[in-house]
C-alpha cells in the first residue's frame, strides 16, 4: 500500500521478544496514521481496568502518514498509551527527525508491551531491531543519553527518543525528549516509558517511503511549502508562538 512502510514492530519487554507484524491496512484506511492508528491499536489492547503503570498498558509510537516525505511540517510522530496523569486515553505529539527516521528504519510504528526487569533501550537500524542494556544510561539526563548513544554507534544522524530522571522516577507528567530540545510533552508518556524501564528508542535507516507518483507529490509539497511560508497563521505564530 503506497504511503506506508507496511509493518509495525512489536516489542515485549517482559519476554524480551521482538517481532514484525503487518500494518493493519483497514486501520490505515480508516485512520490514516499517527494518533488515529495509535488510538485504534490501543483500543484493542486495554480496558477500563488497565493500570497505566502496569505491564499490560502498551506504549505505542506511530509516525504520521506524511512523515518523512519531505513536505512542510511532515515530521510529526505520536506516542500513545493510557495516561497515568488522567487515567484516560493520552497521547503526545513530537517533531524533529525521530518520526522520519523511524520510517526510514523500516517501520510505521512501534508497540511496546510488558516491563523489563532492568533498564534497556531499543536500537533499530535498517529494519533490524535489538534490545540493548541501558544500565549505564539510567540516571543520565536526556542530553547525556542521546550523546552517549550517538557516540556508541559513531553516528550523529541516529535519532533518539528518550526519558530523563523524571521518567525514570515515574513523575506523572514526565515528557519524552528527542533531538536535544524537542518533546512529546503531554499525558505523562515519559512516565509510562519509565515504568517499563525503557530508557530510549534509537532509530537509523535508509528505506524509501513508497509513493504512487513521487514527482507529483513533490510538486504539491513545494506548493504547500510556499503557502505555509507566506500564510497568515505562520506569520502570527512566528511572532506570538503556537499558543497565540
């Protein structure tokens, strides 16, 4: 199906298992990408009794349909779970290059289940995922964590989403940070990540996102970019910020 990588990585931290699953095409057609698909998957996996900080509460990372295709603001990704802050559905939206690189690594999304006994991080390169020991990263802040992982792989283009001490200590409103300053900052998703002893997700890849008509898409994306640059809303937000 054009526009999608076509698979989801499912990680069971309790069993230390990783497996690829086909992206649910009906969900993709109904909900397109990002928060829509993440919410639909989550609805299949939890109920009103699910403990937000328990192993049965999944943490779902999902890239948007247009993420990584090169258009204006086409970099968004969502992380969703049952929120420990509200106990209802929660998601947080992130930017920078993590979502695009997730798709370039071969996946539309990642579903994290279970809970690890020790700190770990997930590393994906070109469709090959690994769980790595993160004991040496536990206790570090998000800047230190990202720098350490990039140094380990000698690759400054490795994109990382991680938690700091707030997530580790399960502060209810903890963020997930990426690229030294961008955050997925709502609903306590960093708290859920910390409860699973998952310090970080690092992604790298060179896969291409399949398109039906790449040239036409690029033409439309260029037109959209010009509209975004000159639009009234863009000018207002440039001066006042996204809250107006």
